C-alpha cells in the first residue's frame, strides 16, 4: 500500500467538512460565499467517478498528484476565473495547490500544449477537475474568437453583446472575461481598438466600465410605432447620453436614418448620434439589390470585387443583410445629406471571416456589436486534464506522453 508523505498532513483536515471552511477560502481573497458552485455543492456537480476516486484514495492512502491541462486546438489563454475558483475551493478544503502557469494570460497556446500544471493532494483535487475544466475551456476559445475579430478589424471598436446567447449568467461572465482578454491581445499585437465594453452591467467591469453599453432594442421601435418616435422617447428619458438608433425595423434603413438625423441635427453634427444596422440576412438594405451592391463597391472599394471570392465572401460583400456594400451605401447617403459625423454601428452575424471581408472592402464601420460568435463552436471548447505525476513519479496514460514535464 502506498503511504506518501503528505497523507498525514491532509487526512486530519477531514475533507468532507467543505462547508465549514469558509475562513480558509477567504485567505485566498475569494470568499467561499462568492464561489460558483460553492464548496458544499462541488460533489453534486462533479462526475461521479471522481467522487468515487476520492473515496478510494482516502481509504488506501493519499498521494500528491500533478495535473497537466491542455486543449486540442489553438486558443488564447484565459485562466483567471477558473484559477480564482480553484484556489478558493482548495482553501475551503484546507490546502493550497501548486500552480505552474506555462503561459501568461492573453498568450497564444498551441493545440496539445500544457497550459499549466497543478499539484495537490489527490483526495482534495479529484472532485475539482470537472468544474475547473468547465470554466477554463470556453473562456480560452472565446478569447481566441474575440482576438480574431478585433485583429481583423483593428480600426473598429467592438461591443460584446453575447449575453442573450449564453447558457446562464455564469457563462455570460466567462464570455465577458474572455472577450476582454482576447481584445487586450489584439491591442498589443496589432494596435486594435478591440472591445470597448459589453451589454450588461454585471460584467462591465471586465472592460473598465461601471455600466453596460447600449441604447434600444427592436422591441422599443415596435412599441413606439416609428423609428423617429422611439428616438424621441429615448432622448426624453436619457437627455444627456449619446444615442444609437436601430434603423432596420421597418426595412427603411436609409429613410429612417435620415429622418432621425433631421430630427436631431445637433446630435448628428456633434457625433453623438449613431445608426445601427442589424438587417436580417433574408433581405437587402433599403435601396440595394445585387447589381446595385456591386455598383456601390465599384465606386467606393473597387479592389474588393476584382479578385476571386467564394460564396460566403460574396455574401458578406454584396449579399443580403449587413454587407460591406450596405455599410458603404448607408454611409454614402448620410454623407450626401450632410450628416458625415453620424456614426455607423454594424451587427448581425459578425465573425472573423466577416470582419476580414469588411476590412478588405474598407467598410466605414465605427462600431461592431457581436454576440453569437463569441461562444460559437461549442464542440471545440473542451479543456482536458491528465494526471502526469503521482507522488513526484512521472506517469501518464499511453498517448499523452507529450504532457510530461521536460
């Protein structure tokens, strides 16, 4: 029977008393009451085989183990929320894990590369793997996604509008954190403006803000009965704020944008008025069709349509919805009417590929609101953990030798 040297140190701590160890968690700076899930709920949310592993280890003798954490695809490292939770739970269980980060937050990590090694007592660590990986993998993939978008459109500011696409508030927090990490990388690497904020107050602090960003949903336009009336209601209620007005509700993007500008000429002239294009992919922006879209780009960004484009790229250039041609078209109409200071916000289906095409076409976007892409490709968010050392002795399952320390 293995009786490692740390067994005597941890057995008397009675690991089952997680719920009585809040003071230990507070020592890490993360109060147990703020941990999600909290110490007393860990056993209910972990995989059953990890619970049984703990019972076996406690019966036959504890051992220090080292976990290697990796992912099967390239990501941007975003570990803070996962590590904050891990440290808090470990403190509540009466021990402090040894964490060796191989990358700093925001760094690029290749597929299969160990992101970090974590060492602690097997009895205390076994049940934590499931939840730790839940918090790490999605954050790293979303950070990669945010970086990719911001890097493709470096001169455009982004707003994270993903909360409605998240499976609960915990995921929304992870996505906001991840987009802030990916955005910071894009600023460092290519001088991008990146993400300047997000749509909810709860996670605005991730972007150095006290409150979320946004003005009006489509529902307000429907309630008001007209785009201009919705803008009037907003202005009366929030008289001191800049205003972004949705202009696609009635399919009159150009007409309604110009009408709003004429109704609020001072805001338009001072740059405090924006129009947001969120045209669905089932129709063209007012005044456009494929021939007219080609004509717009031939006038304003001719190089974008000179070379070969696949079907998806063509859709982003001259197709229905918020295409590069649509953005140029609205900009052209605003400028012709004397509203050159009015800004354009684009949303609806923005991915790194769409951002790249917008950049190729020099689409005159000021801000992009992005939602569904941040948590997209959910099947690629899986982080994996393997124990690579038992009581200091290297050992890992066949095929995962690349995780061993060298």
